[in-house]
């Protein structure tokens, strides 16, 4: 039951809008340092995925 409570309390801290801007949920109980780290990681992950996708479609044929 404790796991179910933790799962329900899980919320999205970092997301992206339609233009690709990082949106941080400031109402989260996480520390500011952890939220900043998650935002940076999400940004880097998105850039890596964009590069991989570009390489896949426009890479060596």
C-alpha cells in the first residue's frame, strides 16, 4: 500500500511546451536543486534524442 501512495504522489516536475521550452512545476515538494537538475537532464535528453532522430533520417544512407 505504501508503494501505491508513492506512485499516486508522483508528479511531472519537468515538461516541455509546444515550442520546446522547459516548463518546471514549482509547486513540487522537491528541493530547488533537484528540480534544476531534472530540468537540465530533461533538456540534454531532448537534445540527444533530436540528434539521434536527425542522424537516423538524414544520416548515412
